[in-house]
C-alpha cells in the first residue's frame, strides 16, 4: 500500500475542497480512500479493537472518545455522547480519577491606555519573570500532587498552565511511563496525557509539537503501533497543521519496528507524486531517514528534494550530519557548491561544513580538522565562530589539547570564543582529570584577552586546587585585579571547601581572612563551611554570631551545619535546640528536623529521634528517604518490628526501599521473627519479578552481613530456616554462591544439616 497514514488524511482533507475535474485523484479518489481504510485496519490491527472510522460528517471528538476507550478498555465500543450508556469519555474516566474543571471563570480584562515605553518594558520583563516562576511552580506541584490535581488546583485560582506548563506536565507523565515496568501504569500515564490534551483544547491552546513530541517519541520507542495511530488521529483533529510533522514521526515508527514494506511505501509515495501533499511530507520523511543508516532511500529522496528550500537551516544541518555519518563526501560537496553558487549566506555554509565534518566516523580529531580546512579552501569560504565552536566541542570529547589548538587558530583569525564553549572546555578538563590544562587555558585567555565570567574563574580555581596548587588558585584571584575585576565569595568558597576537605582546618579558616583583606563579603555558604568544620563549641557560636551581625540571611544549610557541628562536638542537647531558632525559614523547618532525626539516630539517641519523627508526621510531613533509612539501620533492639514496617511503608524511593527491606529482613533474622522475614521476601519477589535477582539482593544485603557478625553461629540456623521457608512457600531457590557460603559456615559451626 503506497498511501501513508499522514498522506491519507492530507488527501481526505483536500478532497472536500477540490473539484473533481481539477483533482489529481479524480478517477479513483473513492476507491483509494476505501482501500486505505481496509488496509489501515489490516495493517495496524485497529480492527481488532473494533474502532470504526466515521464519515466526514461525524463529530471528531466522538471518534476520539471511542478510540481511546477501545484502546484502553479491551475493545469495548464507546457510545455517543447523550447515550444512556457510558460514552467513550466516561469509559476513559475509569482510569485513576483526574479532576478537570471544564468551566473555569476568567477574570475580565479591561482595556488600558498605553503606558510610556520604559514602563511597558518593565512590565513585560516582570510578566516574563512571573511566567517562568509560574511554570516552575506547576512542575513542583505536579511532582507532589500529580498532574490532575495540579490542573484542578490552578484552575480553582484562575491560573491555568500555558503551553509550556502543559508540556512540563506531559513530560512528567512520559517520564513516569518510561520509569516503570508495569504496563498498567504506563497506560495510566498515557491516559493522563490524553486528559491533558483535552484540557489544552478546553483552554483554547494549540496542540503544538512541543506538547505532543514527548508522547510520540515514547510510543515509538516502545513500538506501540496501535497507540501511535490513535494519538496521531487525536493530534490531527486538534491541529490539522501538524500533518506534515506527523509524517516525521510516522517514518520514525516504521524505522523503529523495521517494517520494510511501510518504509518503502512512504518513500514511493513522495517519489511518485508531485502534488502539495507529497511536497509537505518530503522534508519530514527525509529528516526521519537521516537518523537511520538507510543510504539508498536517503539518496533517492535527495534526488527530488531541493534542500535549499527546506524549512530551516537546522533541517539542512541534519542532512549534512547524515552525509558525514554515511561517508557521502561527493554528495555533501555537491550540495555545498550549490549553496555557494546561489550566494547562500556564508555563515550557514561554514556551519554546514562543520555539521558534515564532525559526524564523519572513525577519523581522528586531527584528520577532521584537515577535512574541515580543506572544504573551506575548496569553497573559498572562511570559517565562522560558530563553525569553529562546533569543531571545538566535538574535539573536547576526544582530545582537549587539540580542542585548545583549534581555539588558538580561531582566535588568531580574529574570531571570538564564547564563554559557554570556554566553560565547556574547563568542565571537560575536570571530567577527564586533565587538570594541568588549566595553565594553557589561562594562557590563552591572557593572550587573546578572551571574555570571561565569574563561573569560568571559579572553575579554573577549582582545577588548580585539584592539582593541590593552592598558590596557583590564589594567583587566579590576583589576575582578577589585573583585569579590573573583583573576586566573589564563591571563588573563595571553592578554596575554603578544598582546605576543609583535606582536613586542613587552619588554612580553611585563613581563607576568611583573605576575603576580609580583599573586601569580599562572606556569604551563607562561607559561614556554612566554617560552622561545619568548627572544632570547638566556641567557634560554632562565634561564626553564627558573625553571620547574624553581617546581615547575611541564614539559609537551611546554616542550620543543618549547626546541627552537625554541635553533634560532632558531642553537644547533642544544643543540636536539639537548633530547631527552635526563630530565624529558621518556615518552609525548611521539617527538613531541618529530618536532619536532626538522622543525627540523633546516628549518635544512639533513637528514642529522641523517634519523638521528633512523630512531630514531623503530625505536621503532615515525612522524613527524607535517607533519614528513614538511617533510623532503620540504627534500630537493633527487639520489639521495634512494627515501627520498622511503618517506616518501610513511608519510603517511596525504590533504591532506598530495596535497601530498607533487606535491612529489616536482617533485623528479623537477628531477632528471630521468621514469619515476618518470609513475608518481606515475598514483597521483594513481587517487586523484582525475578527470583534470581531477589536471591542475589538477599545474598548481598542479608546473608553476607551475617557472616561478619561475632554471633554468627546463633543466627545461621535462622537463616537456613528462612531459606527453607522461602523455597517451600514462594518457590525461591537460593543461588549456588549463597549455598556455598552457608554450607561452609555451617561446617565450621558443626551444623551439618545445612542442606
């Protein structure tokens, strides 16, 4: 079948507006449409879902609800709105309930007279700032409340999310779907996305690509052909202008599932048709193919597509990337010459050269530089800053010294290196442990008087400290004075933190003196470091008083530092008093209390820690996962099993939950709570869905620690009983490694019945 999904809808839309005499589909439009419908059902198995395509007069929203209920509810046909039985919308709402406010009152906006230009500019900047904070608030609320409750919450206050806010919520749903192995949860998340699409429509927002892209990419990654066609239908109904872009995702789908017939069918369609519909789809199909290794189809399409007429330079760059990856130098050079001949913008041409060059595989960075220069010479085009920077960033991933060679060459040509690229070079130096290259970076900055910023200097100071070159770090601060810049507290904080990390308390404290001599005001991070590393109670008090007198706002980190510092000095009572400080930000109080709970548990005051934990719970909050884990690890005495199980229920972090569950199983073995240990093992089995993995985890986290206990012999028999119960009740068989370990220990303790 040569018709594509997207091209079919393009044709169907245009059939209603073209006259029969002028339509290229004049003689066979009806047969083609009907053949497509039957082919569509056969190829995508939507017929098995009992979804019927409506006539052109059918209400598209009815189709949406029918299809969504069919996909998510096992083939049950949805009824039209108004029916006494459940319609598609009601059927869909069987998913976990999301409250949506359909009629949200909008405040009337009155017309206002024009303000002076400066006031308008200030207002615009304020609104942009407000919008950014509002979108961030949406993200935070969605993490806590969920997407549905977030929409309801903001709807009640008359502030619906904009396109960016909805996109954030959609991305969070897709992240949840990607992060689960439970198919039902993934379906629920896709259902939430459908509701978000619906809410966007109700708010009058366009269903733009940035909103539907995360969903389609997820569906493609998961090879969900039926769901792809359903959601494409939804998107097409909401945004008919999206058809050409949907073609890109359609081709990506068939590439993902490796459906040769479909791929070739789409290519044949645009190769054999020259109408507007095919033209609109060509770029989308070509860009999708350029992400694959299908050299033949790419070359076939390039024969009929004038890449100079593509919608954006970004699209052209992607084509040159593919030409480089596929080693098609003659084709790339031909297109570059075409651009040069038609007097295309020189900056774009040099960027196309860079895009082509850096994607050539299995070539050294030095050889890539040679190719880059050679192509520029042949085309008589000078490299630009942006094309050089592409080559520099690519080189950083392989050879930072070569990247710096290119920086020198670029600067010698009178071009300017951006601070973003310079910062990336410094980050790469740290990540690859090439700390000594900071000398060369500094030399380049001085030689060419490159533009810098505070973060670049902070990074360079950090690299000097990585080499244990404290003198070099301080010289960086001296260089700032040479170029009439003032050092910042964050630069000194880097030096202070490194001194304290090395347990060099004296030099760490001395940094504060350097700051004062340079007339640099200490910030909250400075005082946090000083308090955390105070060796005496007097020092703790002194630095906290200095903070208050300096006017620096006491942040959450300050109070956490106070708790840890007092505890380190053995002053647990004073650590408890920290949470009573009136300067603690209200929003941070429970988190600071969580730290206190963890500290008290670590110092053996478990009963005190549990009292504060109860206060946190009564305030409607929970502990941080690591703090809950700390309590569980510090609980040893018998009689605490119920509390441990309650703590386990409160953990929603998978990694912490796994560790906590194993720790409680160990507790059960040590205190001979065999039945509870078996039940917890069953929880692990249900969670992992992999018996061998469960046993590996138990071996690492439960049975291996028992071997290290002085009283191991007393607990070995309980361990063997647990293994026997796990085998009999849940079919869990311990691994050979675990068997060998326990057998060996059993032999040494005369427990010959280990088997």
